[in-house]
């Protein structure tokens, strides 16, 4: 069962995962990203080139099930570094894309996902204070499906290509508002809005 078809998990009795195990996995992923963002070399980077970003996400799980509430809300945290004298930046982060629910053969199911990612971002300023960007990278995405009535609980983790595009508007020299579209897998996409702080 691949992440490209996350809803396939409801059709089989996969391994059982407790809520505690799932929570621990997410905390470990978040801790790993935080460690990268807080690494010692960050203090040596040029002022104004390093940034952190927090975004609200509205993600779509394409399950092809009519009774499914496909959209899920979540949050994304990331940190990045713009390479001096270039239009490129590198970025790493963690996103909890949220939980979707629906009905499968009369039984309620839930589907949610989270990911750790690293990407390259190309930025192009189109006018004062307004920049558009494209990004491409890899993400380690975990999709979890549960059908409590059928005692089904399945979790799959895979590495997938991710890509996206968006725009940012500089509110001040250090603060920017951002909006973007990101595809984490073939059937897991996300609309995102947030704030980025440069230091």
C-alpha cells in the first residue's frame, strides 16, 4: 500500500497502532526538524538571510470516496536560508496536515498525515515587496488510517517528491506574509498561508 493511495488502508486490516505510538512518532519528527533549525552553524549565517515560517494549512486527501470530508486543517513549521547573491534558498520543516473523516461501508474512518521535508526554493521579485517562488524537494510523509468499528489501524511512511509555488509580500524588512500551494504526494495537496520572519 503506497501513499499515492492513502485510502487503500481502509480495505485491509493492517498493523495496529495506538494513539500513544502515533503521538510519539510525530513528536520525534518535530524534534528532528527543530534540531536542524537550531543547529550551531545558524549563528554564523549572514543577518537577513535566515528565516523561520509558520503556516496554517488546508489539505486535500483525494480518497475518491463521496462521503469523505476530504479537506483537513493543520499547521506547518519551517526554517530556511537564502543563499547570498542568488535567487535560491534551502528550507527544511515539519507539517501536520490534519485529519479528515468520512464513512466507509457504514463505518466511520479517519485519515491524517504528517511530513518532514527539505526543499530548494527559487525566488523571483516581480515588484517592490512582492516575490513569487517555486519549490521542489523530498519529504518523508506518514499517512495514518483508522476504522474503529472494524478494529483497523494502518500507518505507512514513504519518501516522496514534493513541489509547489506561491508568493510572499514583505510587510516590513523582517516580516513577510506568504501564500502557497504544495503537493506532498500525488493525492495529498495543501493550500497554505502564513508569516515568515527574517533575522
